[in-house]
């Protein structure tokens, strides 16, 4: 039996028999758009957003603490430059600068996650 013939036989068998469970149910749903039923998991999505907000709030407090520390050391020229100019913030390699950049990277990532999650929840509420 050639590859082409074997392929036709497998295709014919797949039309006749369907594996019960997710494969057959997903095929049923896909066949008729009116039968599509999916859970939105709204409560889980809302809880996830609350956790993300809490985590972002924690990171925000850390950033404010770093700002307060830098404000106490107004004589620290490097800290003042980091606060004003991106080049200094991005390229300074002392320990304080590394801590602040690490925090900013975490904030950026968490904000991206939060925005995606919140947009998804809002979309479900509208539809």
C-alpha cells in the first residue's frame, strides 16, 4: 500500500470514527457556531487581576522607597543623573542603579501582564 493510498484510508477512518471526549466535542462545537459554549472564568479572572494589582502596588512602593532614598542623598550626583536622564539610568553600573533597573524591568513586565489581563476581562464584560 502506497503512502497516498494509506493517507486516503486514514482520512476515511477519521471521518467514520472519532475519539470520545475533547476531540469529538470540539468537532461538534466547531461544526455549529450556535452550539459554542465556553466558560469565561470571570471570578478567576477578577481574582487574578486583584493579585496583579496587589503585586504592582508592592512594586510601586519599592520604587517610591528608592526615590525617597535618592532624595535624601541630594549630594549623590549619580543618583540625581539617574533620576533625570535615561542614559544614566540605563548605563550606570553601581549597585543602586542595578537594583533600580531590575525593579523597573519587573514593573514593566508586570504592567504588560496586567494590561493584557484587564483588557481580556473588560472584553468579556462587554460581549
